[in-house]
C-alpha cells in the first residue's frame, strides 16, 4: 500500500486549521499543522512533506518569507506550495508567485478547488522526480 501524501498546513486561525485538516484527512492525506511561520520552517526542517498549504498572514514571519526560505533550502526547493490568503490585491498575488508559490488562492475558497489543485501539483511533482 502506498504511503499517504503528507501535507503541512500553516494557518494561525485555529478554526480554519481544523477545517482544512479535516478536509484533507477525509481525502486520504496525512496532515500536520503549524500555527506560525517559524514553526512551519522548523517542522519542514526535520520532517518530509509532499506539499505545503501556506497562509500569508501569520503572527511572526509572513507566508511570503516562509515561502522564500523553503525555496532557498535544497531539501524543500521543489515541494509544491499553495498560498492561501484573505488579501485580494494583485500585488500580493504577484508577490506570492515571485517568492516561489506554485498556486495562490483567496479566502474564502471552495474546498473542491483546493483538493483539485493539490492533486494536480502532486501529480506534476511525481512527473518531475
């Protein structure tokens, strides 16, 4: 039996973290949560993840900085990153893609769209490796 794909969800809003965790767990993913950018970087430094779901507005370092740090590290440079945010400006969207995010979704988002995007990115990353 193939191992479950591991997803790191970085979200400081507890209710959203729980909701996203339930959504992905039901879809067969193994989920680990982090409520700060620093916690996310620490977790991804010692554990392996197939994908990162990353909020931008975090209490310490923002999602843009987390994304940049993950892209600089050879161990995490190719891990797909989906940014989620309530910030709906074009400049934030552009900044998210410039710092290395694979996808960018505005909150509130449709669960099915996120699941489809996760599956697409995981299929693409399988092709690359």
